[in-house]
C-alpha cells in the first residue's frame, strides 16, 4: 500500500491472503515453499507458509489483530525459501483474482496492485532468496493525499463515484478539486493547514473551463498547470483547492485526468504531484490522483469514471481487485 491509512481500521478475524501460484522450476521432489509476511512499519502482523506442489489457488492465513492503526502503510512480502525453485504469481486480473481480504466493518477500497522487487522493478516471478513487495493503492476514505474532482465539496465514500460524473444538460456547471486526508509523510502526521499544491489538470479540447484557486493561493504557473502556494485550513480531513466553472455546447463524453505539472524542471517530486504542510515549514509530501493512476480519469462528463460493477464499498475489501 503506497499511502498510509488515514483512520483506524478494525479487523474482525483472520486475514486471508489468496494467491494464484504456479511452480516455475523445481528439482526432483523439491517444490518451492512460499512465505508471506504482512506488516506495517516495523510491526509484523503475521506470517504463513505453503509448499507449492501444483498450479492453483493457495490461501495463507494471517493471525487476527484488533486494529490497523491510522498512519499504517501495509506491506505484503512474499519469499521463496527452497533453493533451486521458483514460482510465478498471478494477480490483479479478472481471471486470477489474487487478493488480501481484510474482514472489517470499516469501509476500505484498494484500487490497484503491483509487485516490485528490491530495485523497485515490477515483476511476477519469484526466484530463490529474493524478496518481493506487493504495493496496493487505496482510495477514499483512507488513502492519504488523494486529489479528485467532484460536483460537491465534501464527497463521501458512498457518493464519490456519483459526484465524479456529470450527466446534466449541456451548458455551464460547477465542480471542485478536493484534497482528501492531507498527510505529512515527513512527520507521519495529519496536515491541518495545506501550504501549497502542485499538479496539472487535463481536460478535453472544446470545453470552456475557468479555474479559480483558493483565495489564499497564488499560482506561479499557468492553468492547467497549478504550482501554488497557499494557506488552506483542513476541515473534516478535506479541503477544496480549486473551483471549476465548466461549459460545454455538447453532451459528448469527456474524461478529466490529473498529472504532474508539464515543466519537469519544476516538479518538486519528479514524475509526481505534491502538497505541502503549512505548519511544517512547507515540507513536501507526495499526493495521488483519487483514481490511483495518472492514466485513469478522476472525473467524467456524460460518462462515468468507474463502472458500477467495479465499485466495492462495503465491509470486506479485496486488495487485488
């Protein structure tokens, strides 16, 4: 998980880790043994192991904990312990829905998963002695520093998808660029005063867009690039960064995206978007589009950004969906 939990998550039972595995290589009767370890920070939640005799589903059970604390960044390590053996991991697809399921009565959505090695390279084959990290991207309400575009200023997990889609008549309407759960990664604490924000808004040609930044903000670049100093109070773990007045003559579908500012030399974090903490000498923390990826839209006009069947607000969430 790339962003910390912005609230405590109650865990009700054992945490099952279901992974589709295939033994890639083995010697004689020696089959690969896979060990999974779920942790956050320096705290190990639990481990479990299984010998991979054939291709198929394997369930690892992590002992239950009472609570995953606010600020925790979950990490799942997988390792192969048998020499001269390796396995292939299948994940993040409709066919092989490998996943971690956290039994909780707290809403939680994981948008996407990648598996990286120690060099931060995405891979899916385990070799002997190598460690891999499963990285999950979480969304509202627990994903810290997530920025989205909505028709209201205070979206909730229950209405976020609906409010990220405009389906009214052609003409003029308003939308808002909202920051959820501002978090200072340097001090590992919540931000109560946003001191600045940095990103680019990508909108379709042919739209009439008038962005108005927060009254306290100054933009040192030109829209649709926003490289702003500001002093924006955070209320209810949210704040509005920009008001958008949008006009269109048609009902043609249009998708909106967030991306790093176009001047790569001015990007505070190369290839990323960012916010700053106004109460911590404007220290910089990475931010994220609420969609989980710059290639995925955060707002849609006359189309929805997420298909209804893919939305999973509820009591038990899958990290690999």
